[in-house]
């Protein structure tokens, strides 16, 4: 069977599985639609959270970016896992005790004002929409390769499928479907990694393979890789900071607290039966997430190695290989089949700048004069980093069934998270905004309809912006995390840990935090990410002008602003009412937790 | 219940102390070993891994998992001690 037919078969089978489960568990009333009746086992909930969490950004995009940045890619690895420690200790158990099932309804009650809830909804919508833009970028990559179409067509098809998928079932459908998706995507991620690790190092466990010697030599894989990339003018793989140490630090922090502030993740912890389960659920989620996240650095390093070895045959095996010697690069016309397949999508391009018919893939910003001396006229192969994971098994020449499996995994990752996010958006609009604020008399049916309409609108907006994304999928998602970090996380923290935080402080804090973050991000990336509306000129025109912190990392700074403004405003306004202080006291002890109130 | 006021202050204090201790370990392993001291730790190798790089891309994540389960266990004990656990 050919590769294309096999891919259709594997993807078709996995989809049949998800849809089958969704039909089997089809949701009925609104409370089931959102929170699955509050009865999901912590381990299953952990797997589903894993699938929900590991999106196109984690599955498709992250390893490619780690491969590009080397050590600098650490920000994603630590940033997207360390937040679970914060979530488990600081937020999940208390929010579970509180017994509301959306973040804005917590804000409305704790900050005794609908205004706080509304600000919460707006922050949540901004963060979630940005997140979906990143997902659509990833969906586009996955579908374009899978169907052999251009990236734009891939995004359009993906939009349709994501919509049908999300509208079809509620959280209950999604919870069990996501357990299945987790299994598919983790297999799809680890199987090729095992193959490649075995090929390169002889060790089948990628986490150990990354720390092993190259097969048949006594040179460590990482030091070989350091040598390969520096030969090609790139920064040393294992030590290359992202920007600066400060930027790496702030970026990691931003992603961590963003994790603990993202509504679609927090929502998961409202659906476990007890406070005790809320704590351990975060642990289980992290176990299942870490299986992928500890494999990713191996995938990143090994895919980077294999890519350079494809373009410069011999660079890995031959200890005396001279990358600059004439004729050491492959001839374009003899390129492997996987390059041709990816050229169709437009995500991999070759331009023969020096007209020698061979592919020079190197860092053309390198100051090293050896490249010009050898007649290299610039980097000729542009590889969109979002394709690295999907192309990885093809680059390593693995069997076709592995390539098909990875395509299925990529689609599962992109679809599951997009669906989870759309659910968070639709519940925010239909429940928190329309039902609680604008039209309290709306029928249950009308509420569900409003939810579906808001899903459709968000897909269209995200798809449109996904055509011209602000960054690679993981970068866009990082911005979404920054927005959540700067607005929602501090307000949640202060709601639980400060008995005196009042509504004025919380609202001012959220507005200031997300405001300053959006200002910084939009200055770099355009207003609402629309190309051509960047206004960096207002700030002197230098990018990352605030202590060299890049916009993707600015959420942590926004969070500091949020805390500072909140406490300043609190001290100037009326103190919090006595009953609210009592409520906070009550949230702090697990005893007396009730099942989530399904009837709102 | 107002009879619990004294207990609940002590309970909360103990919870905060536990959270603080876990956060210290959390910080030292991730931001400390993985970022701030990574360049220094890189001169030590574990297998083929420079140590700072290992903490950043492997070790910190294993430690995060351990921390959550250790925390869940310890705070469960505190809950029982103050009799505030769920039925």
C-alpha cells in the first residue's frame, strides 16, 4: 500500500474511533455539556487533560522550535510543565472547593461584582482566541501535508472539521474522546522517536538516547550535534540562550503562570469529584504530558541532526568530514522524496542562490568568512519549523506506517485542543456573558445555540489570522499564555490568598496587566495580529525594547504590573465586605466540598 | 464554624509553609539548575548530557511530577491532622 493510501487509512480509523466515542457519550443537558456531570476518574481526567493540553503547539511545533533554538527551547519544556505544580498547589483545589465551574463565575462571586466577571470573560476570550490562532496554524500544517494541498487550503479544510468536531459533543464526549486521542497522539509521538533513537544511538529510550553516544562511536550525540551546527554557523546547541538569561527566565515564568491561568485547563479541575482529586489530577495530567515533553528534546535534537545529515551526507558518520569542501552538499535534483512532498505545501522551499544546483543549508547570519569564501550566497533551504515533527519520520526514512501514524497524531493533537478551547470560549460567551449578564431569561436551548454560534465565529476569526500567523504555532500559543498570565492568574491568586483584595483592585489589576501586555505584543506583532499595523516606531523602533524581553515572554511582566496595580488600588478604595472574607476563609479548607452545581 | 477559628489559622499557616517549601524546591530545580546555574553546571556531564542542559530539558520535569504527588500526600496529612478533610 502506498504512503498516501496508508495515511488515509490510519487517519480514517482514528477518526472513526473518536466519532464513535462521541456518539456513544453524546451530551444532553447544558451542565453535562460543559462539565461532564462532575464524575471523571483522576487518571482518566489526567489523560484527557493531557490530550487537551498537548495541542498543535506541543505536538507539531514545539520540537521544531527546540531544534532551532537548542537549549533556548527549554522555555517551552519547563514553561509548559512547571505550571502544573502551581496549578496543583495554588489554584485547582481551591477553585474546586469553591464549586463554580467557570473562571468568570469565580470572579463574579469572589469579587462580588458582575464587572469583575465581565473583565474576566474578556481576558479569557482574548487569550483563548490567540491560542486558537496558533492551533489553526498547526491544523493548516497537518492538513496540508496530509491531503497534499497548500497551507491555506489546509487551514480552510481544518476550520470546517474543527467546527463539526467541537459542536458535535460536549465535554463528556470530549473527555472520553480525548482519552482515545491521548493514546493515539502519544503513540504517534513516541514510536518514531524510539526508532530514530535506536538508529542513531542504539538506545531505544529517547530520553536516554539523547544522553548517549552515537552508535558505534564514543562521541556523545549532543557534542556531535554541537559540532555539526557550529560547523554550519549556528550557535552551539546545548548552551544557546534564548536572547539572554533574563529573557529565558522571564519567558519560562510567563508560560508557567499562563498554564495556571488558562481557563480550558482550569476547567478540567472543576470536573473531578473531590478537592483531594483536584490535587492529584494535576499530577496525573503532568505524568501523561511529561511522556511527550521529555521525548520532545530527543526528537528535536535527532531531527535537527538528521536534517543536516540529509543535506550534508557524511557530516554525522564521517569524523573528518569537511562541510565546506566542494560537492559535500546534496544535489537538489537528487533530493529525497519527503522534500518534494513538503514542497507542495509551500512550507519547505529551495532557492538556488549561488546557482551550483546543490543545497546549502546554514546560518547565513554567521560572521564566519568561510561561507562566502566557499561561494555560498545565503541559506538556500527554508524549512518552516512547524513541519519538523511531521516530517521527522520521513527524514529518518522510517516505514510508511510510522509516517501515517504521526499524521494521525498531529491531527488528533490539533483537533482535541481546538475543541477544548472552543468549548471554553462558547461557555464564556453563552453562559458567563449572555446568560449571567445580558439575557438572564434565555432558555437552555438558546444558551446552547449561542454557544455554537460563538464557536463558529471564533473559528472564522482564528482561521483568518492563522493564514498569516504572528509566529510559529508554538510562538503564537506562547503569546496566548502571556495574556492569560498577565490577567487571569494574578486575579485567581489574589482571590484565594488575599482576604483583603477587593473588586476595584482586582479589576484594575486585570485591565492593567492585560493592557500592558497587549500593548507590548501588538507593538511587535500588529494590532490584533493584523500585519502592517505594528507600531514599534512609537517606542523607538527597536524590537524587544524592554530589557531585551521578547513579546512572547512579556506576560510575566504583565503579571507583575497586575499585582502591583491591584494592591495599590485596593489600598485606596473601600475594603472587602465581611462576608467575602468569610467566603475566602471557607474556600481554604477542603471539608464540605460539594459536587459542582450543575444547575448554575 | 466559629469554634474552628483558632484551628483554621493554624491550619492555613501550615498549608502556606508546605506550599512555600515546595515552591523553593520547584524554583531551585527549574529556574536555578535549569537557567541561572545552567552555564556553570554544564561543565559537569551526566552520560552524554551536560548537567545544566539535562536539568533544563529533562530533570526539571521529573522533579515537577514528584513535587505534585509529594505535595498532595503531605497536605492530605495536614487535612487529617486538623480534621478538615472531605468525608
